[in-house]
């Protein structure tokens, strides 16, 4: 199974396998929570309308604590999806 970024504008992008999404969450847990509140809310709830903030926090997190290659790949897929759909509401689905 995979995880998808589903946007309210109808766009859908695959961002990770289920295992990859779990590993992405494990990487988030290694980051200072105060540096990624919007990103953590997205991961925990699976929804966000704070896409510009999620994008900014994810870019900063990748520079601050580089993840494994697998997690980096998922993060880059999510980054591209966010850049392509900056004003839509996002739901992570499987």
C-alpha cells in the first residue's frame, strides 16, 4: 500500500509506501517539536490547510537533520506535491 497527498483541488500525488510513511514519522520524532508544529500536525492528523508553513518547516527540517535516503525520497515527493498545490487543503490517504 501507498500513502497519497490528496489535495482539495483534485490533485493526488503518491508520497510514500506505508512503511516509508512510518519511517518519515520516526524521522519527525527526532526533530525538535517546536520547529515543526504544522508538519507534525499533518503527520498526526493526516490533514492540513497550512501548506506554506508545512512546506517551510519540511525544507528547514531536511537541512537541519538529514534523513535516510528512503525518508529523504518521501520528503522530496511531499515537497514537490506541496509546491505544486500551495493553496489547496491536503489530506494524506492510503
